C-alpha cells in the first residue's frame, strides 16, 4: 500500500512540475514584453486565467513533496495528534493528511 501511494505521488509530482514549468515560461514571456505592454497583454491573454491554476498547482506540488517525507521516515498514515492510523479512504483522498478524520474534526471545531 505504501509503495502505491509513493508511486502515485511521484507521478503526480512530475506532472505538476511540468505544468508549473510551463506556467513559469508563460510568466517569463509576459515579463519580457516590457513594463508598458505587460498589463495590457496580460489582461487580454489566456495566461490571466491560468494564474489561479498555476498557484494551485504549486500548492499541490508542495503538499505532495511534503507527503513524501513521512513515507521515507515511516510516519506516513499515522495521525500526528492521536497517533492512530489514518483511514485508507482519507489517505487516498488527501495523501498529505497528517490527522485522522476524528482529530481533524476536533481541531476544526476548536477553531470555530
């Protein structure tokens, strides 16, 4: 099971890295247009619509990279609060989860 998660995370990590690289190239291309044209070109370009996706992909990549560390440490799938196992279903949906659903709900209720 652990190998399945690690392989899947690494595949998604590679895909996200490629997508992010493409977004960075678009941003550099816009910056190379010069200060007067950047805003005009950016506002009319499809790249403006891609910026939220670019940011989301960077966040997802960071989460997946952070998930690989507990896998290598042997802590993957263990709740950081209660130290019980995190349910497979939760890990499948949110591989970077550090808490079981019960501890997450308790923490969320305490914040609200």
